[in-house]
C-alpha cells in the first residue's frame, strides 16, 4: 500500500467516524443478537457513569477515531504499516475499556448505598407516607449518589401522576440490576397490596448488605492477582508500541513474518485473557427486569 493511499484511508475513516457520531440516534426497538447485547451494554454503561445523553453508537465511533489517530501517528514516525495498524487496533479498545471500568466502579459504589436507600423507604412508610411519597423523599434525604435519579422521578410523578410509568423511567435512569429488583418489588407491592412491605424491605436491606460484604471480601482477595495478570498481558504490547516509535525496530515487523508473529501473539493474549476472566469470574447481577 502506498503512503498516499494509507493516509487517505486513515483520513477518510476518521472523518466518517466523526460524521457518524454527530447524528442523533433514533429510538429503536429492542435489539437482538450479539450486536444488540453489546449496544445495550454500552448504553447501560453510559447511563451508569452519567453520560445518558451520549448515544451508544458514539463509543464505537470514538474508538475507531482513536485507533486511526494512533495508527497514523505511529506510521508517520516509523513508516511501518503492520505495527502501526496493530497498535492502532489495540488503542481503539481503550475507550470501551475505560467506560466499562468506570461503570463497574460506579456499580460497586451503588451496591453500598442501596441498603441505606431501602432503609429510608421503610422508615418513610412506617412514618405514614405513601409509597410514591417515600420514593420522592429519597431525592432529599436519600444517599447522595441516588438523589439525582429520584429527583427526576419526583418531578416526573408530579407532572404525570402515573406511578407505573414513572417506575419504568426510573429503572432506565438507574440502569442498575439492584435498582431493577427494588423497583419491581415496589411495583408488585403497590399493585397487589398487603401489609408485609416493611418486612420485605428489611429482608431486602439485610440481603443487600450481606451480598455487598461478601463481594467486597472476594474482590479484595483476588484484585492483586487480576491486576498482575492484566499487567503481564499488556506488557508485550506496550513493548511493541515503544518499538514502533523507532523506525529501525518497527521495520523488522513490517513483513509477512512479522504479521504472523503479531497475529499469533494476539491470539494467545486473547485466549489467555478469556481464561483469566473465567477463572476469576464472580457471579454478576444481570438486568433481567428491564
């Protein structure tokens, strides 16, 4: 591939990614298949970190743009196509990894505050407030992390008065599996009635505290092992990225043999990373009550 053609390809794909990310995505029905699950996961992660106005399609566009910029920069330094494209492809994963890590940290922090929120709801109901009023008061007296979502719920309920629809929109704003279970439990209680709501909320708060405590202990014990494994996995590619900044070293990989070596290393790294995730995997809450 000539130098001009390579630069033209990089520039064209970058402009296409920027153009694509500027268009607002229309509301679509629930997606199916692997691509649908990936886009749903990106949407949930964006909502979790507070970027609910960003369309999920902007994340792949940003990833592609970053990868192209990294590849073009390394190519301009080394003139080696194969190492530049490889490091560019790895760099394109960075936005997704950062977003997922931020969402996971946020979910972990939310896991700690949900028991307190359930206690607030229970106290409000015991004080004689209705269920909608108990949820509204979380916007003022609840945990700080949950106040914005419940403030929007309060405004929504004040405008519409439709408790069920407001609960549906609250689940979307929270994008949290624990929040889904709590909302659905409150919905069922509201629909069928009964006098056991206090006992239900106390049991739920106790279960959430025990689950958070157990997960924190397990994650603390295995965190150093996982971090060491990730560092060992990333080290060869960091070395390759540094070598790509030296033209004489990068040219050694700019061949069919170098491409085969990089492809074999990528396959081994991918398999090793998947095995590591399976070994260290803890049961994760899934959003089954969307």
